[in-house]
């Protein structure tokens, strides 16, 4: 599945877009990439994290997405609830649209 975390825009409690102070070229995708780069068990995620950190669209297997979700969901890794929700909403939508576009299986 193609994942583009640059599309995840974080909003605060008032619905205002959250910008990264001092560097408009950065976003939550950089934070996720750093987390994957430093804490992933699956070493395939290292290369994915490096490309993601550059803002590239990355191809991720379901097992990669599952591990990325687990890393983000672990509160010890410092993601606020609203951040986790907004990332997971994006991933849920990707997974849903991926299932909607899969060819029907023959019975």
C-alpha cells in the first residue's frame, strides 16, 4: 500500500492547523520516520523510514503498517492522543480505499 504521511495535517483542539516551528518543510511524517528509524524491530522499515523522512510516498506491506501503528500507539514513544488519532484516521482511510479497489475474489 502506498503511504504518504505528508498528507496528515495535525489540528489542535480548536481545529487550527499545527505548524512545525521554524521549519515549514517538516511535518509529522518526520517524527514518524525518526521513530521507525530508531525503534523498528523489522529492519525493512529502516529504508522506508529514510524515504519517508524525505517526504516521499512509500510502499508498505500490511506487516509494516501494523508495526508502524504499534510504535505510534505506544504512549512511551511520546505521541499525543490527537496525533495518534489523526495518523490512524489517515491509515484507516487508506486501508479502506485499498480494500474497495481490490479485485473481487473468485468464490
